[in-house]
């Protein structure tokens, strides 16, 4: 039988690495005008897209898996207007997964 806790733990660690790499190596290099410019993305700008990721990450998926609730959120909600606040919240949101996964009882990983 697969070791699902370790599998999902590895995915959580990768998620932290990928998010921090995205923010620290790529998004950080953008001038504020580039960061906020409407470039035709579904959520308009990089800022809008990162806010969307934060809504999905923390406001929807984490709430469903960790707390068993399915909140209703607007996918284009601006959680934070300040760039640094979005980045800090997104970095924390991805870090919250591993402790949650590690705290779940083993039988949590037996279902579908």
C-alpha cells in the first residue's frame, strides 16, 4: 500500500519550494507597474493572479481539506492590495499544508 502521508508531504514541500522560487526569483524582479499592469490574463495582472492563487490556496482548498468547510469566495477577490502582503500570505499559506498533513490520522489517507 502506498505511503500517502509521505506522498502528500513531498507534494507540500515541493509546493513551498515552487511558490518561493516563483515569488523570490521571478515576481520580485518585476517593477510595480509591470506587476500591476493588465496583460490580458484571466485575473488581469500578476497581482490579480497571485491574489487568485491566495484565494484558492488558503480560502478554498486548505479550508476544505484541513477544516472540512467549503466557503463561498469570489475567485477574483483581492485579499491584499499591498504586494508584500500578498507574497507573505501566499508563502505562509503554502507552508501551512505540511503541518496539517502531518497532523491528520492515518485513516484519513485510506479514503478516496
